[in-house]
C-alpha cells in the first residue's frame, strides 16, 4: 500500500494504514461469496506518528462519532465488485474525511 495524501500538509504513511478484505454480500454474479472484495480500511488517529498534536486533537474532536474506542477511523467500501476499486474508494473516502476534519 502507498502513503495517503490528506490535504496539502499531511501524508499518512503506508505502514499506518491497515486494509482488511472480506466477502461482500449482495448481487455479484457467479463470484459473489467466493471472492473477498469488500474492503475495511483503518487508521489510528490516536497512535499516528504522522500527526502533530494540533492535528490529532482536531481529528479526535471532529471525527469523534466515527472513531472506535481505540481511536481508529474505519472506512468500509463495498460499492464495487473488484477489491482494488473498493480499496481506491476507501482510501479516497478516508482522505476526504481527514481533510474535511482538518479544514
């Protein structure tokens, strides 16, 4: 996985992003329930080395309702039938959430 740019001033390191893949429900033709196409992308706001204290406080405050108890921002994508497209979608959504919260 590659680093994830979030706005102009922040790039999340690849080793701080964790992707998990699972079976995706719903219509999908003959590959449904056979291929792990759903993507769950996790980023730990609380433990990130990439954030300064101001950024961390702002993300924790503004994304509080979306964070797990452990301080992770979790984005799930099942929009597409392909794992790669769902990963791209999840990364884009995580970046947009972070950029909006930091704005």
